[in-house]
C-alpha cells in the first residue's frame, strides 16, 4: 500500500521535555519513513524547547537526515496543518505533584509514584483535564483529523478525555509491558523479543499476562512453576534484569502471581497503588519493599537530564545516544504513514476487546495500527479474580472523567470514594482530602473549587 505524499508534520506537545522529546524525535529521525519529517517542539517554556532542538539538530546532522526541527511557544503556529501529535506534559509540573503526594499523607496514604491511581492520580487527572480539552479542541481547529499519541499520565483517564474531544484517532502509550518482555527474554535466553508471543490485558500500569509462548513452546506452565517455587525477585536477578537486587524487589508481583496464576505487571511501585492495604501501611511497605519516589529525586533526575543535554549541545552527540529506544511512537506513525501494519501495546476505549471490563473504559491490550488508524486486538475475559481486582478501578477512572466533563465536585468525590486505596477512610475524610487537593490546584480547576 502506498503511503501519503509529502513530508509529515509531527508536533511534540511538551517539546521541552528532557525525558521524552529528545528520545521520541531521535527514534523518528532513525526511522526511514520519517527521516524527512518536520518536527515542531511546542512548549510554553521556549528556552527548554530550544535546548532540545539544538541537541536534535546535532542528531540530525550525525544521521544525515533532511528533517526540519522547529522550537516554538506559539500554539497556533505549532499546531497548524500538523499530521501527528505526541503529548508528554504535566500541568503544574513537580510543584503540583508535590501537593498530590503530600496531602494524602495526612490521611495515611503514602504514594510510591502517585501519577495514575489513588488520590494522587485522581488529583492529577483533575488538574490536567482542562489543558487536555484545550489541546483536543485546538488540534481539531488547526489540524482536523490528526493522529494523537498520548504519553501523559494518568494514561487511562487522559486518553479517554482526548478520545471524547478529538476528531482524529487517539492512542495512549506506555512502556510497562516492555519491562515484562525483557524479563521473559532474559530468563529464557530468547534471542529476540520478536520471538515472544504474549496475551495480556488490563489497565495501564495494571495489566496481566495470561499466556507466554515462543516458537514451538508454551512457557506459561514453567513460568508459573518458577513463580510458585522461587518468586519474581530471585528470578529477576537470575534474568540479570537487576543483578544487584538493590532496587527491583518484586514481592507484590510474586504474591499476585501466586494468587491469580497470571503474570502481573512487574512494576510493584505502580501495582501497589491499585490495591487496598499496601501504601496505607508503612509496615506493609517495608515487608513488600515498596520504594517511594520523592519529588526531590524527580527534581534531581530533571537536573541531570538537562545537564546531559546541555553537554551534548556544547560538545556533540556521543555514539551511545544514536540508538533506537524501545518506545514505539516512531513505529506507530510510520505504520500509519506507509500502511504497513504494526502491532504493539496500546490504550484504547474498550469496545469488547476485554470482554468482562466496562465498555468505554480505556484498556491496555495489543493494538494494530495501519493506514486506517488503531484497531484493538481481542483478548477475551480476564480471569475472574483478576477482573475483581481491575474492574473497580475502571469505574473510578470513568467516573472521574465524567465528573470533569460535568464540572461536578460531588461526582468527583464519589469517584475518590470508590478508590480501593481510600477504603480505610470514611466518606467525610475522603471528601475533606478531595477538597484540599482541589483547593491546592484551584488555578487549574476553578470550576471544581469547593
């Protein structure tokens, strides 16, 4: 199938991001179908976008591409006649996230990540909502029908917001599955990830693998046996995912795997925030070795990334930076551009691909992309116990989005009351916590301020 003519115009919303923008655009510059694209780095921080543009200009020079790289803080100029948008932003930044984490601590909730579920994730949805609606409307206005790839958390809720607003195709992308695949590849000494076939479904950061195969062999029985007898922490060391064992404890993954017979997401720091009892007990956090990421650590990470890019801009790009990442934004846009199908993990509204989760909830499954856009691949039913863990969160997320569109704080509090992490609190305490979070972010959500 012949792809569209002309050079694609790809806008990175959050083009000054030191984490996402350099990696995503570098990947595209290394993808044959996108080497001549026009990349627009849109960011309200023009200086940050300029630094990323300087680095990517050097990458482009090293790779010998004919792409254009344009940094700007002018939304109309950036969005006009674009073909694709990649969104990687966080409204309010780390100052806002600090409040998302600090206020729940007064109510005995100690977020490990705080960007997806629980009161931290709930608050993050609310403060990003208006900005994402504006993005969607402006995309429709300046680039009708453009494809949107969302990397921003909370993935489930914000991808749903974009689906409700945008006229063109939308997908949410996350690298969580890649961690599980790398573990399987290393544990079983599989030469290439392409040889591994898995069946998986759930919510972003809360997915489950029920089948694992390589050519000619079903690995799931052996994986279950090892999970039962050894557990994921020693297996991860054996697979040399974390040889020192200093960080990647997977006691919760082991417990959930033994309980359900399925392989959960190996990111315990995310998984624990979907379930009651883990991040509300410091004793349990110690027992399961659940590590918290502080805002100070995040700030230090940002400082280091900025320093690295500044060094690249001044001294040149090292060869080690000129390699493709495992992210798939480049592959997705190339598949849509050329019509050659590509299948990988994606977040789309449930139209039945997960048969026993609510219709309309954004779920994470295998997704096919081609010139027609995105088509979810049917998974079927989650195991009953897994469904029991996952479905309550689907209702929390959907109700939170509904509250945002209705601008109804009462509905928003009801969503928070349904969240399993809040199950140790009474309704009055949950509403009080919710009101404090809303007031802390009143400039981002004046309509909800109560």
